[in-house]
C-alpha cells in the first residue's frame, strides 16, 4: 500500500449534490401543511444566506417549526427521497480512474453509514468505494484511517472550509469542492469544480 494514494471524500455536496433532495424534502413537508412551496431559486437564495432548516421554515410560517423540522429530517433519513440525488461534476469518471489505478477510496461523512451505502447503490457507484466512515469530527478520525491504509499520499476532498481548516495540521493534500451555498474564498488556492481536478 505504500505506493498508493488514499482518497478520502466528504459525501454531501462533494461526491453528491443535494439540491434536488433538499428542495423535495422542504416541499413535501410544506405541501403536507398547506404552506406555499419553494422554487429551486428561492431555496438557493435562502441557503446562500446561511439559513438551516429551522430558519427557513420560520420564514415560511408562524408559530413553532419543530414538527416541520422533524418531518423533514425523517424524510432525509429514508431512502426514497434520495432518488433525487445526483453526482457532482467529474465524480463518476474520477472514481473509475482511481479504481483502475487500484488506489483506496474512503468516504468520511456525518451521514449514517447505512444510509450512505444505500445512496451509493442508488447512484451505482458503490463498487468504487472501499469503506464508509461516519464521524462528526472528521479531523480526529482521518489519522486512524491513514494509519489503517498506510498510503504514500493522502488526498482529502470536501466542500466544508471549516472542516478543511481543521485538516490542515494533518499530512494530507486538501481540495475544496466548489459549493454555491458556501463562501469558500479561504480555500481559493485549492478550489475545484470537478472531481477530475484532483487527478
């Protein structure tokens, strides 16, 4: 393994784009409660402001939004809504090239491992992934993964600038995947718009 590169990927908004899933999750709940639905452009504008689900629902209705947030979360933790998921640019071709070269590929995500693996099945890319690890503190888990594979080089790709700043102390090459929701100027020297840019 010493001559191999270990590729570690964040999942949401790095390998996959969640925009259609995000919109469907909100609108399914809004329809259920006879509230006006969002357009893709409206949701993108709200996300660019940094709003999370609770804040978005508060803008669309009066009173408590706890039940709405819980219903949306339940939808996102179930496989059917993920039929709307899409791969980000260059993901399929990059993963194929990495697999042909026999480099190990690991997903490091906050999402539940079982759900992540089911989504990989939906997308037809599970065969390209060697392992899925779940952690809310990825910078503490990544060193363990590196020790397990003992690669010559490790590449980490994510859309989360704060997460990547924590990774800067580790012996890894960092790439920040461009995300329209987030301000990523701090990582502009490593900002990519296609996964093929890491090869």
